[in-house]
């Protein structure tokens, strides 16, 4: 998830993510980050001005990684339906394969700790924009009902967030069949009546 960073930055970001998930943001100090990452405080300050900068860089890195991962699914499909299915499958895969990143984004996406300019910057580079465009295309092709595409994407994302949380907490087992059922239910929930099955 942090492959584009140098060794020191990667150690700091990975350690910070781990500490935040285990202990919460308020309990994450620079001293603890330095101790657990085995990077001196001076070296940390060479790359990051503050804990806030580390957390914002962490947010950026995770959202950028997630965006690239989901967009890869969106670009693989030939039809709108295939892109829809592959895109949401990748969202679920991310939550299962990178649970700490998923939990961090869910917990801190709307936090005042994340700078507004960072939120705006990564929203464009993330996967929501391309997914919104896919939904807009589905509306234009009369596959989906005419609702705001961004609202529909967030509505569906909320469904996936809750099933992923239940899976990560051991409440449900999220099998490939379950994931497919949820994806199909999301499609049917916004499908325009009398739309052909193909898309």
C-alpha cells in the first residue's frame, strides 16, 4: 500500500496505521511512532512536520491506493454491468485484503483531523469520481433510475461498508456468493424498470 514511499516514510506510515487501529488517533504520539517504527524522531521530522502531517499523508496514500485498485476493476469490464460488478468486487476485496486501511478510511474520512484540501485532492484521485461517472453513464443509457449518481454510489458504498465491518468482526462470513448477491441487489435497486438484463 505504501510502495511509492522510501523506506523511512513507509515504516512511519505503516507503524502509524497500526497504532491508530490498535489505540486510536489520540493515543498515537510521535514518541510512540518513533519507538515502534524504529525511526528516530529527528528522521521522522525530516519527512513529516507533525503527527497531523503523517495522518494526512496516510489518508492520502490509502485513498490513492484504493482508487487505483478499484479503477483497475472499472477499466476491466466491457459493459456497464461488468464494470459495476468488477468495481464493487474490488471495493470488497480491498476491505478484506487491507482491513487496517479500510478501518482507517472508515473511521477518519470525515474527521476534522484530515485537512479539507487533502480530502478534495484525494476524492478526485480516488475511485468515487470514476464510479460516479459509470453511474451517470448507466442513467444516460436508461439502465438506472435518474437519481444523483454520487448519491447512489454513496448509498451502495454504505451497504458494502456495513457488510465488510460485520465480516471483519466475525459476525458474518463474506463468501464470494454473498458478495455477488449484494452486488446484484445493488444493481437491481437502481435498475430502471423493464431494462434488458445486459448493460
